[in-house]
């Protein structure tokens, strides 16, 4: 409820939080941005439920995921970069894909 109130306070048209909101929304979007943890059940100190992880992974949306995880997971072949650099890379990749789709 607090997160939804914060969304509305910033003049969002609509706001929703929680497991069902995620499950319903990811089926309707074109692109999902986040960390690798969003496709891992029980990640984010248990906040990411198995149905949420499954819905995100199964979504037909293109997924651009950062190789950051607080879980006991290491992605081999990925060099550690500061978060701002990773976000810049993600934005550039997203911009490139959006331009190519036009």
C-alpha cells in the first residue's frame, strides 16, 4: 500500500503492487528491465515469490537483465562493473533496440 501511494503521489495514472500485480503486468509489456534476481524464486530476501519469478521468466517480453544478485549466484563470463556503468549500458542497449524497431 505504501508503494502504491508513492506511485500515485508522483502523479502516476495508475498504481499497483504485490504478487498478482506483477504476474498480470508482465504478460502485457514489451520489455522488462531489472537484475537477474527477478527470475529467481525467493530472491530479494524472499520478496520475489516463485509465481512472480515464473511469470517474469515466461513473459514474452524482451528481458534486459543486469548481472547483479544478492543471492548466492555468480554469473561466469561477466566482468564486474559499477552499477552506474551497467545502467548506462542497459539504457544504450534499450535505445538501440527501440530505434531498430521503428
